[in-house]
C-alpha cells in the first residue's frame, strides 16, 4: 500500500502538463498565476488545487481536471466504473500521453466511455477533431512506499477532463516578425511567463515596465489582459513599442522617462522588466542607474519580476530593498544566460 504519496488524493485537482524548456520556471509560472502552492509535482506533471484554470500560461502544454486515478493494469476497470454520464457531453474523444501511452489503443479505451454513456441513456458520439469533451489519460510513474519503505514505481494513469490547451502561437510574435525589431527583445514565451510570475491576474492588473524597449513585455502583458505602462529613456524605443503594440491591436500607456524616477508615475501592482545591459545598452554608469532604479521601484510596488545578466553584478543590488522569492536561469545560447528573479519588497525597506 502507498502512504502519503497515494495518487487518489489528487482526484479533484488540476494536472498541468509542463513544457520542457525549464520545468522549474514552468511550475512556478503556473503556481504564481493561480496563487497557490503545489499539491505535488512529478517530472513535468504539476498538480494544483484551484477552483478554475487561468488561461494564458506560456510553459504549460495543457491542463486537465483529474476525475479518477488508476494503476496501468487496472485502467480498463477504472474507465468502466467512472460515471461518464455525469462528466461527458458528447461528442467526446480520448487522448493518451506520457510514458507508456504510445502502446495503448485510444479507440479501445474510448469504448468503455461509450458503453458507460449508453448504459445510462446518453446517446454517445465520438469526434476526434472537434469534441465537446476531451478525456485525457496521463501516464506517469509515481514512487510507491510499502510500510514506509520505497518500492518499485507504479505505472499510474490520471484520468481527466481537458480544461485548457495552450494554442497560443508565441513563435508568430518573435521580435524579428514585428514591425519594429530590436535584438534585445525577450522571447515571447519568456516575456509572458514573466508577466504571469508577478502573480494572479486579479492582483496584478496594473504592471509597469520601466525599461520597455521595443515592447516585448508590454505586448505579452496586454495580450494577457493586463493594463500595461511602458517607459524608456530612449524615445526611439518608445516609438518601436507603439508600432509593435498597434500591429497586434493592443495598447499600453507609453512615455519617455527615466527608470530611476519610476516611483513618480504612481503605484503599480507589479513591475516586470528586462534590464538593458551590454553592447545594446545606451546607459552610462549602469551600476548607479540600477542602484537608483531598485530603490525607486521599492517606492512604486511591492512585487517585481526582473531579468538580469546571469553572473553579473546586479543581484547584489537587491540587498535590503528586496528579497528573492524565486530564481531561475534561462539559457539564451551556449555562452549567455539570463537570471529571472521574482522579488518582493522587504518590509523594513525605507527610503
């Protein structure tokens, strides 16, 4: 018998299938956007206890509501016992994923659902292209314990109902495809994830990017339903942002301004930004600029998500103003990485 790791306790939760670019970042994005701690995480499978799924995640492939759990050898029986008449609106389809799923016959498994519906007077129907209900079978290996000691992993299948699928075509918004490209612009998926890392949408409606550049973060924030404000000291960058946002039919408040004075713009739910650094930055004395920026930011918001050059001097600037609650490394290419920090303002910060 399994002890605290029994998968049955996950029935009623939502399972998030994470994409593989950076699993820690993907899990944190889902957790912070929903404002909850994880029930459990197994590889690329994350379980959250939430009332509903918030759409717009970057690094989650799909989300399902877990309705039953079965060991692989008992899957047929579990499907036959599940009250599909209460869960399914025909037409339906069955989709299997995860290790071992490639050997199963989805049509054969769907027959259990079909018979269950028929037995309760529900006219069944299957549609593989446009189903009203998608039944997901997520295969995974969960560690087992017998009398408190590790045992062989069990091939476990989470039976669920698809709640959300990530159909967002982030690649179509890559910087070089926008009207006004700039080489420093973040990848759209990373930009969206940074917006989501700020927290639940209801708590982070108003977001400021004080180094907005050509508008990559502004674009993803606006598409995710946030009220975005963008500031940059370079007027040409602000014009780039304006054109890129207009091409996507979204908007933001834009202004030419100094990030070191961002507190003069008012209070924001969060600051989300990618600080300029290196050859493409026009900043003079960046050490001083960023020190003053972090201090001003602490007067403008309590939450900040910031991308920094990995291994650089910037993490030391966080000091007493901010505390790091999450940290991730994002590899740009072989020799270059970014550090993605989720910061919360320290309660004792005074300026």
